[in-house]
């Protein structure tokens, strides 16, 4: 049983290795009492947790509440803030009941006077050591209730001696790992851009002296692609308060009588085995439960994307030539990026007019699609449905379909406006437009982009509380569009992109088959981005392309290929400009990749070495009897060779065949993990791939 309840007051959520315990305390508060390694005897927690209080520090503020409402002399970060119709802003709750089955627990907190109830819902994934939490607020009265904050979850961690990791990036510098001590006040990680964006990821990672192999790590990821807020607060009472959910800045939600609001979910866990334990738990839950089912068990195809080859200058004949080259090197999916639709010559025009440009495709898009299919590949297309350019038919016909204020000029980002998805007619248009595009053409893949943040935080002609519902309404309708599309076209694979990696989150994962990790395809930068990214998300969800080397850094094609083979491989080079030997190398490595991609995309991932600390980077993937390791040297140092890479996750008593730089070794798992493999890496930008096979 994953849920154990002791005397109707102690609630234990038990996973394979961990316990998460809550308690109704002597003051009627629902408090968090323990999270860590598994403890089965939950009766041991039946003891008083009363702290001494004085007029400035009442127990409500001191208690590690499981879901603290604003007010009532609480000054810590709270999870819920609401206002009843008479102006009362104080949810005074009692735990009035619970429902439990094998893996699910629901705790009901009800106001002592007003007709309002909060349901805290827990789903336990025993084998994966993950708890999913979300919250539902219900109005069962006859007057409106206005929610001003409604987080998905709150967590209390004993002590304040944690370090907090976040990814404070920008465009082309996604997943830039930052680490700080938790001590002293609050840390807030958030997005107010109407999307996940690049500046932070909707997650918390708190650890105590953890490294890849050991140390305690607490973590939680929010399944949401809109404005989010994560607050980490060192309380003066020696515990750390974490609140995660929809951002309450400019948020409001009117609950009419009989209505309820369901928050996005948080997937949380505890690892006593450092960051590897965290990543592997997260990757497993994503593979098993979050990814869209259709492709969840299948490896992603090797794709070619012509963006970097032709940019906006898309022409049918040129694309056909690229497609022929792509097919000849083993590509399985040919993708035309931006520039294919009516009048799109540059980024100042045409967004919104999603019909193939007759100047570029005089015989329609199907001519190219048929050619691509005749070469044995599938066809894919770039699209950015949430946006419109001023210079477009769509905008000329519907200038009122964008977010705007009446007496202000509309803000532009990349020359474009954001469509007002709170309007039902816009939602219907979007579904209809996408449905038609996919019905008229045999398109098997979409790269769904979003290239600007929302700037006008208002809905034309609406006011006050309802006005502030636009952020979340936008997200719900965005998800509805993608969901409807997927139901109507279940065979279409969809990749999420937002100026690179601006939409990498578990909310998007529910609807998209993969993420575009970053527009930065420089292999060295990419390896750093990929290393941080892999802390949270699996390699399958990390689309990685080989592109032509940028001017500022000439990296060998093999190095670039190996870097991209660490995720779901794509090719973005100008194939028409490559030399024969380069095309041959691409072909050779694509063949290799197809043999190892199940291991890379579905294997357990181990970060073995990091540029920052070791001078080289090495990453291992292990799936059943098969393993693969990639190692990278950015810059050779005199006298440094050979480099020793110790493997992880093997059976100590197993025998392994290791294929490494032309040598075939047979070694025990114990040897490979304790002594390691010696590899020769020379000069600048050298790399190698090692294959491992468990023989017995
Ligand atoms: C964004 C994406 C790129 C590319 C361009 C096209 O920047 O991140 O990958 O698709 O748009 O305009």
C-alpha cells in the first residue's frame, strides 16, 4: 500500500525508497512532518510538534503547513489567497475529511464558515519514487469567490542548510545552471512572459552537499507552460518553505457559485543518491506517464531541418535538392522551417497566413511532400500559430484578435503580436486552420514555435478580476488547441519550441513529443546546455542538430555529431554546400546513431564528467545489456592524456565487452566502475564514442 493512515491523523505516502508524511496537528493545522528515506512505522510520528509561541510568532506561522492560506497571522509565503464576497480575505480551514485508495490520497480542507473547500490531491508513483500533487478549490456557495493566488503545492523541508539550483538563462543560453545558498530570506524564480521562457524553469531543486552520486536532493517540477512562480524561503524557524504554482502576480480567478479551479500538477521527489538519483526518477516518470502515448515507446526519427541552409528563402526546387541529399545520408524526416507560407520573405510579415506561398510552391506544397515521400522520408513543417504580423491578411481582417490596450500602441517582439486566445473565435480559427493544414497535406511532424512573450497583460474591454484571468485562460486554451489537434491527427508528431528552449516543461510534455532545446547549436555551448537540461528532462526530449560550424568556433564535424547524438539527432547543415567526405561522415554516424538510439533516448543517464570540474565531458546511457558513452575534450592540455572515465550503473559481477577507440576489451563491471576506461583525446574538439555490452 502506498497510502498508510494512522488514527485518521497521520497520512503517509510511501514509495519504494521514500516516505512523505503529513499530520493533522494539535492545532487542527495540516502540517508536513517528514520527507526522506522510507520509514514504515508511522505511529512513531504520533508526538507533539508544538513549538513555543509569542505574539509575534504564532504557531500558524511557525508550522510547516501543507497548504497555508494567506492571513490569520501567517507571514511566511503562503499557497492560497482568496477573497469572499464580503471582503474577508482569510481562509480559516479545518481538515474535514479524506479519501484514500491504494495510490491516491485526497485531503479536504474546508473553511469554518464560508462555503469553500480546498482539495489537496496526491498520486503516488511507488516504483518511480515520485509524488504528484495538485489542488482543487471549490465554491459551493451562492456568491462569487475571487482567488488571488492558488499554488499547486507547498513543501516544508526540515532545516535551512540547503543549496538551491535554478537555470537562469536567456535565448541561446538556456539552462544556465546557477546555485545559491538558501539561507536568508526568499528566492523567487518566475516567469511573467505568458510562457515558460528561458529565464528560469518551473522547478525547485534543493540539496544538501549533493553531487552526482550522493547527497540528499529534494525536487519538484510544475507541469505548466505559462506564468509560474517558485518561492524558496528560509524561515526563521529552521525549516525551508517552498511554494510552487501559477504566478500570483497579475493573477486572479473568479469562482462563481458551483465552480472550481484545478491547478497544474507538481511532480516531486527525494533522492538520497544525489543528482543522478533525481534525474533518473524524473526521466522515468516522464517516459512512463507524461509523454504522449503514441510515441512514448518509439525512438524519434533522425530529422533534417532546412532552416540554417535556406532561412526564409524557401523554394520548392531547392528544398527538393536538400531532400535528396538528406535521404542519401539516412535522414528519416525532412522538415521545412519558417518561410514556406504566403508572403513570408522575412520576419516582418505573413505570420497568421498559414497557406503555402504560391510563389515558392507554384504547384502547391504537395509537390515537395510527394517528392520527400518518394525518397522514403516523412515530411514536417514549422508553424507559429499563436502569433500574427501586422503585415498579414489575418491581422488586416481581424485587428481586434490580438492582446492590446485601447489607448496604447501595441508592443511588438520580433515584429509580431500575440493572438488573444481568451477569445473563443480565435481558438476556433486556430483549430480550424491547423486542422485544414494537416488534412490537406500529408504532414507527419510540426515544429510548433512561439517567438515572443506576451506584453499586453489585458483583454480588450474587460476589467479588474476577470481581466487578470487572461494569463491562465490563455494557457488553458493553448492546451485545448493542441489537444484537439492531436485527437484529430493522432499520427502527427509535434515538437515544442519557443525561440529555442523556451517551452521545456512538463505541461508541454503532456501535449508535445519533444522539445527544441536551444537555437544555440554551437557544439561546445550545446554540451553545457545539454548537461544541465539532462538534470530534469530525458535525452529523447532533447532535439539536437548538427549545423555548420559558426565562424567564431571551427569545431570538427565528428565532435558536432557526437554532441548531437547525445540527444534526438537532427541535421541542420547546408547539405548542398558540404564536401563529399563530410556527407559520408554524416551518413556513417547516422547509421551508428540508429543502432544506439534506443539506448540514448530511453536509457538511464549518468553524467560522468563535466567540463567545469574535469576538463572533459562524458555522459553514459545504459539500457538493459547495452550501454554507450560519449566523451568530449574542448581543448587539449600538455601531458594530460590518457583520460580515465569510470562507468556507472553496471553490475559489479557482470562481464562487459567494451568497444573503445578501435580496441575491444573484456572487463568486469567492478573494474569498469572502480578503475575505468582509459581514452585518448587530443588537441581541440576531440571526442569519442564507447559502446558497452553486458555478456553475462
Ligand atoms: C525561432 C526558432 C528557430 C527557427 C526560427 C524561424 O527562432 O527557435 O529554430 O525556427 O524561429 O523563424
